[in-house]
C-alpha cells in the first residue's frame, strides 16, 4: 500500500486552508492511502512550524510527503531548506510536489555511474526548486518594503492595520436604513465587515445604555 502524508500551509488567516485541502482527493485518486493531513497557518520562512515538525516525526520509511508546492514546505534560505528536506529523506520518505521529477524508482534500479548521475540530477532539481521558493519570498518582501517606502515618501503610509473610522461610520449610518447586503454595496465593503461593525456598534449602544440607566 502506498502511504502519503499531506502538508497544508497558508501564511495568514485571510487565506483559505480549504483551497489546498483538495490535495487529499487528488492524492487518493492517485492510489495513495492518506495517513494524515497536517494543516497550519504559518510562514514558510520559519523552521519551527509545529505541524510540519509533527509530520516529520510521524514519517515512516517508504511514505510520501505531499504538498501543493515546494514553498508550502519551505521558504527558508537554501542551506536551511536542504537541512529540512534531509530530515524528510532521513526518515526514509520522499517528497511529492509539482515541478519535482521523482527519479527515486530509477535510482533504485540503477547502479554504478548511472545511479550517481540520477541522484545528482534529482538533487539538482530539488535545489533549484528550493532556491526559487526562497527567491520568490525575498522578492515579495523587497517589493513590500519598497511599497512602504514609497507610501511613506508620499505621506500615505500609516503603519499597521488601523480601523477605517470614516468607513465604519458610513457603514453604521447606512445599516440603520438598509440590509446587510445593500449596506455592503453602498459602502463599498464586504458583508462580513458590515456585520462586524454593526455588531460592535450594538455592543457600544448596549454598554452606553447600561451606564446611563437609573439605579434601582
């Protein structure tokens, strides 16, 4: 029986783990028994991700680690990324991600110079993917810093995520006369934001009413 363990990672709460959960269906369709799915919200530039470490600890020889892309496994600098992959290989397991050609069966059947060449090609392909994942991460961070610097130079950067008080006031005013969906359309925001702002407004009104209520 072919056994797989699936690793699912997103960087923020704004991303949806369900998007990658489809990996289970495709993995099972490929003839694998899925022993477990390890899902977490964390940065790929961190090596201390609890679910990834748990997956590695659970690995058994001959198993496959499945991920949506190599950057789901790691965005660490190349030496650290290679050390992480070495732990997976050290457990006798293999990695299955798009873009990585698995030559393990050919390697097992080969010998002598052919085996050495195949192993070298496999390592080279993996190294390229790991380096690309890190470079993409660094490019993203650099562009983010450049965007912040530009916004600061134009006096537009406020720093951090702060509540848009003007938008919230508009939502409250609109919600008094419109449905949630209509308020969202008129205010130019999402329905969940309308619900959140309105709920907090109701809490504020309730608290204010308690403070002004006459003592009994």
